[in-house]
């Protein structure tokens, strides 16, 4: 079984990839999308969104990273795919799943699922531009307006020569509302001879096990669940027990060190993370009530440190009580 960290625009940047790969045994990480319009992008764009390219395309923990491209022009996508590979990306991925309105209005992301032929042409051009030893992959949803074209799009990716396909088990219209329609992935897996990776509504090990059972997929991709439970991949693999709130709080403090030079950026990102942690930890909801009104990095770090200190004192008191 492989566990892959999904690309999540505006959520899993290189700092989050670095942090999560340090505590999980992910098999692959996928970047936020590189937006391709009508030209070959300069190398600095790739390095900005995937600084791991400076480290042979891996995080400091050694986890391989794959650049994801989003665009609709086959020729431009091909040129930029070749560049990503030349810079050290571990394969290259095509985004046909982004539901953002701004992206879809520009004919990118999930809206392309309305036209499987266009999906095919983009993947085929990328495959032809990238040496055969490097994977060319794609991530799709089950459709845009509905799920009626799920198989046509899956076959389009396969017939274009893709190495594997990740499927988010919802249409764009479904958004992120549960459930995830894993049974559609099962149908795709039965018909495609390439590896199919299941994605959607995997929040814990039980979800992962059930998803694999329903879909028949060996491999899974985790998204929001990986932010809600920071060591989700290791928990799914049975390497570690799910993090306690105290362990997660220490991880949040570690993250503050990663963000040291981005004081304006940090408050919004840490508050965003809490919106996911609320699902897993009741303590996160209580702490967020205090944190949400804070505006500076210094205030937020002080609150996190004070909360961690209180937890440590409470743990010491409990140990003393048990010894008595």
C-alpha cells in the first residue's frame, strides 16, 4: 500500500510538506498546482512552488515530491512538464480536479472534465514530452456538473498514456460534502490496467481500510484528513498511534519556527489549520476561540506556548497523583 499526500491549493505548501513528511512515512507528496497558460514558465516559478527541487526533488526527510501542473493547452502543458522533470520532479501530475471558481472560469481544473477529449489531449502531450522512465499522472474528480462522465474521463487519461490515475470520489458539484462515492472508483479500477489511487473522506485508519475494501485500490491519497490528524499516514500504515492533542500542539509550535520570517502570512495559515484540527480534537475548538482574534505571529506563538505549558503541568500533576 502507498499513502500519498494530495495536492491542496493554499493549504499544503512546501512548509507543510516538510513538516508532515518529517512525522509520516508518505510514499509521495504532490505540490500545489503550477498554473500553465500559454507559455513555458521560467524555472524560478517551479522552484518557488517546489523548493524541494533544490534537494533532488525530495523533502529533508527523503520523501519524493511530484510537481503538479494545471492548464488546458496541450503544447504548453507538455513543455512545462518536460521542464519539471528536467529540474528534478519525481514525475509530473496533471490537475483535472480543482473546483475553484476562478480556475474553472479560465477553463482549468475540474471544468475540463466536461470534455474528456481535451483531458486526453493534455495528458497525451505531456506523456510524449516526458521520458518514459518518468511517471506522467493525473488527478480527476468524478465529473463537473454531475458524475455521468466519470468513466469517459478515466479512460481518456489511461488511453493518453498516463502511468497512474488518482480519483477524488466526488464531482465538482458535490464539493467536499460527504459522502465520497468510492463505488465509482471501484468501477474505474476494474476497467483500467494502470494503478488507480483512491481519494476522498479518509480521516482515519478505519476510513482508509474501508476505502481500500470498497474500491479494491492498493493505494490511497489523503487530503484534508492529513491536516486534521497530522500523523494520519503513519496511523494508516500502523506505524504509529494517532497523535494526541498534546503531540499536535507541539507540532504547531514546530510549525511556528518554520514560519519565522513570514509574520504577515503566518496568522492566516495557522488559523486555517485550526479549521481542520477542530474535526479531530475538541481542544482545538476551544483554543481557536482565543486564537481567532489574535492578529500577530507573536501573540499566536505566546498563546500556543502558554497552552502547551499548561498541558505539561497538568500531565505532571497527574503523574504525581498516580505515584501517591
